[in-house]
């Protein structure tokens, strides 16, 4: 799992590359977002365009981080999740929790 983080108009944009699955990938992602929370950031966009697969622990991390972001007055928005990821979120009844965008610019602009 490769994680790129950059700030765009006061919004933290996280671009993930690789499967978001149990173990190191989910742990690294969770740690990255928790560091952003520690810096006072709570408006986050997660670009999933390069994430072919998300397992249940990856979904659990997304839901947990979304909850923390909302508690801090922010949000966690998803960009370009794969069909499999959307299907998985739908099956477990969590798809409606997330705002999902086709491109990063739209997701960042949605915070305005």
C-alpha cells in the first residue's frame, strides 16, 4: 500500500495505491488519517481510484475514520471507489454513509 497525502485548499487529500486489506495496508492508512486528525485536520478526501480491492477491515477503517472526522466537525469523502468496493459497501449497508465523487476536484469543491 502506497499512501500519498497532500493539502488542497485546506482539505487533506489522501491517494491510496494498492489493496486496502487487513494488516499493514489498513494499519498504515489508519495511522496516516489519525496523524491528520492530530494536526487538527478533519476535512478529508480519500482517492480510491488505484485501490482494486477493499476487504472488511478496510471498510471498517473507512467507517471508523468517517465517524471520527464527523465528531470533529469534518467529513471523509471518497473518490472513484472500484465497482467491487462500491458493491461491498452496498452489501453491508454502508454505502449511504459516504459521499462518493467521480473526481478529486469535485470532492474538494464539495467542502466549500
